[in-house]
């Protein structure tokens, strides 16, 4: 999936950090914050994750659009089936 959004990050370091950030988000942490995400991916401090979210240069809208496309591709048929079987409200 990161192949699809990697070009949205201005620097390779930000791209790698974003991939690790997502790994941390998917790690099933009890508490989700930059400290716990950083620890889950092996960082000793949260500074890199905080920098990614607050100062790094990346195309936020582009990543959103790319992720929306992935979701539609992966779940689109399932969602159409689900919505057609729901009772009308």
C-alpha cells in the first residue's frame, strides 16, 4: 500500500517514518500516541513521529485521496453488496 502513497512525501526519511507510523497504528496498542507508536516501532523517543505530524512536508490531501482509492478498490464490491442488503430506512 505504501507504494501508492510514497510519492506524496517530499523526503525519503518522511516516507519511511510514515510507514513506521502506520505500523505503530496497526500494532494494537492500548494507548495510541507518538510515544507508544515510537516505542512499538523501536524508536527511543517520539520526536521523529512528532516531526512527521507537525513539520514534515507531505501532501496530506493526496495521501487521503490515494487511501480512499485503495479502500474503494478493496472494499467497494463488499460495500455495494452490504448496502443493497440493508433494509431501507
